[in-house]
């Protein structure tokens, strides 16, 4: 018979209590698990069903087709063409380095491109594709397809790239597009700009009309697997293409101007409608090939552009600043007439120099011009007359008239990179240099030298406002704009400026115009070799024009150097004077103004003048304001 010991009972009770505690804990855990399962599967079923659906289906944006750019007659300046490109997706960047290394073996990417790809793949959301290389040839496409088994997530895509049919000819006006940079996103919340395939306007019209040309994004709804790869497309919504733009530029005239100026190393020509403000032609030479940026410019090509002394990336028409030289004398003349410091019959002497204290201010003609009135002084470009006229008018009146004629301020043209130039005044010199204005400063300003500088566009604006009778016409580069679903309506020709008056005396403006006419058409004129008369090929009065020569000093030739017989042609190219010419026509009924600057061209009448004459006559022949509308249904292109 087995005996029951006291110790056994205690152990049994302890075991029982522990079993009960363990069972209770298990029951609590099981209850919590059941409760949690109930919450997930019953209470929150809708929430997690939605999350699962969102994880399975992705909504991706589609870049819209960029709007096209045309000249005033409908000839294409910027279009879109098909572009084969290789794209890659990665599961939130996992394995990105290995994949990029394999791509490097095919495309020889280089370290910079490899680093970019790895960064973009790691930043990519929802397995959003990243661009590896664009503008692929058939051989490159074949290499990718051949190596496809070793390139998970890599595929060939057909997209669009920008193409500029006129290349260098329109480079400064149209500009180009490039990858979206951080600074491009400032003030813009359009999510389509986050796409790797998106391009953004960097210069010219592409930049100034970026928001209109870009259009609205489309969207595609796709089903993806667990690693974010596309399984199938569920829905597709097309975006809205960007608006097309019709520019005021006449492409054929632009070609004529470029051909006429090409013999010179560097320069600019601007042709403007004095009634509407339309910019008919704007050439800056040398230019650059915008297609190089569209395909992806190399580091060597970029360095060559930056290092070139002719600054091909700079649009000299709006960003190049030069002393206006004698072309500024119309401003001085108007200021003196408006202030009644002189009248049309006032005659001032010129002995070849004018003294201010112990300083001599020389006239360009050694020996002087004798006694001249304002019209004669404009025709002969007498420096001494305008020294004295500037002194009588005073700096305040000269600055006021110059501002009304467009100097010292950015115009309404809208192109990026435009310079305001410098229209000096008492306040400007005190603020910039901490010095008071001196009489010698007024003398220099009177002939367009000293602190004064201006752009070719500003010279064209000044000439247009003098030619049209004193209306504050603003330059304009956009003739019309419409979405591809709309028709570009032909612009209505205008015969009278709709701009406000500058409140300058019409008689004073007429006197200045007479002086400009004499520059070309009288024996006194500094450009009388340009007149169109019986010896010329054109006899029709509608081709008569008025103008003004200018020579802007780059290096001052001292009196001693002049006595030694040193001339401009003896100096290195970069030290020679700039050659300028402004003109308008037809003289009897002004419609077009032209400004020409040839960098280091030495003499305005000899170098810039013939170009200005030929361009203006060609413009009058073509008369772009009457251009027939060949662009009625460009939206269908």
C-alpha cells in the first residue's frame, strides 16, 4: 500500500496553480488574438481593403505634348519628334548599383551619369521609371533588347523630344529645353514637373512661355505586383497638349539679316514695327545649336560655349550692353529742344574741341564743323554741338527724355536675360559710385559715352518712338497663342499706334527726324554713301529712309596717339570701337525701325550703316505687317 507523503501534496498544488495561471494567460492571449483578427477582418475590413487596392494599383502621370512654336507665316521653329529612350525601374532603389553597373557596360555612362541614375532610382516613388539615355539609334535599341534578360526593369520607351528646324538661326529667340532643375520648381506646384522625362524651358520663348507651352498632364492607372512592376494597364486618360505660339518674327527676313551680318565676328540686328511694336527680326551672332541641348549637350560642348570670346550663349540683342555713341544724340537734341535750352534755329560753334576747365573735349572732325543748327548737327554728328546742347539742357532733362524713349529700363518683351542697361543720372552716380555729378559727365553723356550703355533692343525702341511721332510703343514677340484644339486667328493689321503718347512736342520730333533724314540724304550726312538715288538700284520714294550713325569708344585714343597717326585698324580686334547704326522707313510714312551693332566694327557709317540700309529696304519690300495668313489651321499640324 502506497503512502501519501505531505511533500507530494504541496507539489501537486503548486503544479495545479501554475497550470491555471498558464491556462489563463493562454486564454487571454487567445482572446486578444481573436479580438484583433475580428477587428482586422470585420471592423476595419473596408480600410485594409482600400490599402490593399492602393498597393495593387498605381496612378501615374503622363507628360503632355509640348506646344509648337511658329513664325508669323506659320513656318515651324520648335516642334516635337519621336524619341526612343531607355528607361529603368527599381524596387525603391534596391539593387540599383548592380543594375546601373550593367547599364554602364552597354552605354559607357560615366561616373556622373551613374551617380545620377542611382540617386533618381532611390528617390523614385511607385516604381516610377527613370530615364537612362535618350535619342537612341537602332544599334543602341538592339543592344538593350539583346541584353534584356540581364537587365530587370529596363525597357525601351517611345517618347517625344524637342527639335529646332532652324538651329542656330533662331537659337536666341526660341531658346531650348532641358531637365527640370530645383530652381525651375520655385512657385510652381505642377506635379508633372517631377517626372524624369519632363523638360523645362531654359532660355528664350521656351522659358518665357513655359507655363503655356507645357500643357496639362494625362494619367494612366496600372496594376502592379508586389515589387512594383506593371502587370497591366487599367485606365488611360490623355493630357491636354500645350498651347501653340505664333511669333512676330518673319523667318525669311531673319535669314536675310543673318546672311547679311555673318561676315562679322560678333554683332546684333533688331527690326521693329513702329506701329505695333512687333519684333520682325532679331539676330545675335554668333549663335548656338539648341538641338545639342535637346539631345543632351556634352561637357566638352558646354565648355566650348562658355569659353568662346564671342559669347554665343548671350543674346546680344537684349543682353549685350554698349555705349550708344552718336546714336544717343537724338536724345540730347530732344532734351535741349523740349527744355527750350535751344530752338530749331539756334546755331552753336564747333572749332574741333570745347574746353571745360583745363580739359579739352574733342569733336570727331579735327578742325571742327563750324556753326550748325540742331538738324545740321545731327546730320554731321557734331560732337561740340551736343556737348554744349547737353550742358544747356542739363542732366535731369536728358535723363527724363531718355527714360521716355526706353533707356535704363527693361522692356515688356518678356524674354529672359534682358538687360536694363545704364541711363546715368545724379541719383544713379551717387548711389553706385558715391560721387556727385560733374559737368564733364554731362558732356560725355551728350554724345552717348561715359557711364551710358544700352542694348540694341533699346536703340530700336528709341528709333521707333521717334519715328512714330512720340508714342510709347512696346516691343512684342508673341503674335498669337492657342491650344491645338483652337484655331490661331490671324492678327488684324494696325495703322496707328495704340500706345500712349510720350508727351513730346511733335515739332521737336519732326526736327529730329529731319536731321536723321539728312544723315543719309544730304551732303553733310555721315552716311550719305547709303542714300538711294538715281545712282542706286531703287528709285521708288517708299524706300527713302532716315538714320543715324554711331561709333562707341572701347579704348580712348589720346591726342598724342592721334598725332602719331594711330588708327583703329592698328589696334587688336577687341580694342576697336563698336560700329552702330539706327534707321527707320519709309521716311514719309514710317513703319519699321532697325538697330545694328557690330562689335569692334570701328565705324558706324562704313560697317553698320550698309547692313542697316539693306535690312530696312528688304523689310519694306516684304512689308511683314501685310503678311498673308498662311497659318489658318496650324492646330491641325
